[in-house]
C-alpha cells in the first residue's frame, strides 16, 4: 500500500527516513489507511516491524480493546519498514499503542524475532491471561495462531506433573505466556504460568520448548521444565540488543557490534560472579534506555 503523506522533520537514519516521513500524524482520530509502526517490534536487521491501522475514522478515546473481536476496526500487520508494504495481516490481531493513543490498560504485546529476521513470535496478553499467540514467517509469508496448541501442551504438562492438585484448580486457572525466544529456525521456547488471579497459589510456572513443523501450522512440545519467574540476564541482554540493533542505521549497527565486542571483553575479565551479574544488568538498563529514547522520538507527532 502507499503511505499517506505527512510533513514533519525526520530524525531517523537515512534508511528509515523515507518510511517515517510518510507516516501520518494522529490528532483526535485514527483515520482510514494510516499505518502506525510499533517500533519496539522491529526485526534485528531493521527490515520488518509490526504496525496497526484502522478501518474508517475512529476517535482515539474510542479505540476498542485488543480482545474485542466483533467488528474491531484495528488490524495488525507485519510490514517492510522502508517501503511500508504489508507483508501479512495477523488474523484476529487488534493491538494498538502510541501516536497519541494511550496504551490499552492491562494489555500488552510481546514479540521476538529469530536471529535471521525471518520468523517472529507475537504474544498478546490481557491482565491475567494470554489472548493470542502467533507464529509468523515473513518469507512464506504466513501467520499461524498457535495459542490453543500452547495451552493444550501446557495443560497436559500440568496434569502429568501435578495430578490431583491441577485437577482441583484447573477450571479456575488463568494461563499466560511470555518471554518467547527462538532457539533455532524451527525451535522456540516460551515461559508459561498458570495461577488463580489475585490468589497466586497454586502457581505453576514452566519453560516450554517446542518444535515446529515444516509449515509452522503444528507445534510439538519437546520438553517442559519448572522455572523461576524471572528471565535470565543473558537472555534479557540478547533480547534488548537485537531490538536496539534493528532500530539503528547500517553504520549504527556496525558501531553497536564493535561496542558489544569491547563490552564482552570487559565482562569476561570480571572474576566475581556477583560483580559480573551487576555488570550485565547495568548493560541491559543502558540498552533499554537507548531503545526507549529512539522509540519515543519516532512516535512524536
């Protein structure tokens, strides 16, 4: 599709400036055919990102919540960042934020790309549970809803591991997925939690590891392991590093790679495990600040 015209000063690297210059600015309405990039979903190579658009003109205060599926005017897409071309539309994806629209209360969208920027996992969460999970292949292109498959696999895991305790509470449990991560081109993991809202006990928390089929329409649980309620520092660092890498220009990406190599030398020279962990956490906070600053700048009207 063609990007609608808008006039504003671009603060982006040249490779992305064309796309962002063509984003319309939201005022009181989200107008038809406007595409609003979710910059924190950008691929590591900077080529793809998720975006949202509306059907018709909708007042920002009237944007429906992401779990309202009947006649929801919000659509989610994966786009080519520079051209604005829609690669695919996520069936049933209705998330929105930014560009004058307040964050939808108690809803969030978590994404992760494979290292080669071909595959993406997108998890839509409400306050207590996940409402949708998509496995996306931009080369196919294809978006497959796998939320039911993940729930079924997790339920079988809980039934086998916790028996009567799970049976007693299963009708009251809310299931939430998070921290998606690609382990290889056809393998991924997600964190899974099942608990009773506002009660928290019992609280079943696992890491689930899946294998995908050739067409991604079926996923198979390979193993499930009880886990803590916190992602490892190394994984968090890799996650935020990929996000920042995708937001930078080609020259900026090269500079970041060199910066990271120098940082790794310093990290590996630290002998104390406690000091090393603090060093990693400080790096995570530093990269997060840089990502947030870039995203905030790109969403300014």
